[in-house]
C-alpha cells in the first residue's frame, strides 16, 4: 500500500460483513488503518479478513450483535484493553425494518428498527466517546439516509430511526467542539446493496453505484485532516464536486502543456 493516509490509525466498522460496511472496511485498510471489523456473521468476517490481508492490510474480527445492548457496552472496554484508544468509528450497521403503514406496524418491527438503527448507535457513542477522545484526531462517521428528512409512505420505522440518528449525532458533534473528535453523517443515496434491492425489488441495480464507490469518501472523513463536524455529507454531491475538481486539474494541466 503506497498511499497510506491512515497509517497507524485504529478503526472500527460496524456492519462490516457486506455492502457499504465491507467497502468502508476495505477502503480504510487500503489507506493504512488497522480495521476492527464487526458483524454478526463470523464466516463473512473471516472472508473479509482474507480480502484485507490480500491487499496488505490488517484487521481484527469482532462478532457483534447490536440487538444485545450489554455486548455493545463492552466494545469500548474491549478495544481499550488492546489499543487504549480508537481513531476512527464507522457506524454503518442498520436494518430496513418493516415497510408498512404505521397503523399496521407491529411492536417488534418498530422497536427492533429503533433499537438497531438508533439505540445501538447511542450505546456505541457512550462506550467509545472516551476512546475517541484519547486519539489525537478521533473521527466518527454514521451512515444515514435521505429517508430521515423525506416524506415516504410506509417507511415510518426506518425514517424515524434515521431522523433520530441524525439528531443524536449532531448533538454529540456540538458536545465535541472543544475536543480532537469530529462526528459526521454520510448519506450514500441509492447504492447497489442487498438492503436497497429488498426495498426496491424492481429497480435495475446496474444503474446504481456500487458500495466501493463510497470508499474514498469514508477515507476523507476518517482522515485527521478532515475538519468537518456535525455535517451530513451527501455522497452524490461530493462525487460531483470531485469530478469538477478533477476536470479543473486536467484543464489546467492541458493548458500548461500547450
């Protein structure tokens, strides 16, 4: 790995076994971070570990079920015991939950969506806040969704969980102003994932960007150089800005050679 902007950094990625979490873990590892990959499936984590090793990276596996609050509460002490700090948190794990009218949504369906998408992230903040503050430049990235601010029939549980997550993270970001830690949200938009396919079964997945396209943005937000705090970063807007910058650089380069 020749380009290692995250060399020596310790990162935790939840929901790392597939989709956006897997892409984020690979991207951070490629950038030089030691990645703690967390998910329920040990088999999927072992497969990801093989991929990370294949690109010259390093990972530690952490089996974690976000429905078990006591296990989430132990993540901080577990990481502290080995590394004494955490430099990067990517809180990606989440579920779609029931897509149904609110009047027909079951207790279990609604509560489980809130538990995993919101409550578990609050628990992560609580257990990891001290470790991130031990870093010289702690960075936390939470994956959100446009459903948090839109008006989408039948998406009540998911939308409420993501709206709550955004309020939670922005509140925490305000509390972090005088610390080395920055906390932001990343809205990936429509992405080629299993969750997207479940929500929109008739959609042509080939028209959507793959999760790997988001990796550079995760690396940017995880970098000590990132000064954003309390922001929601839209991947599509960021990609357009990057394309404009690249075009400007190419134009300047062409002009200098003519």
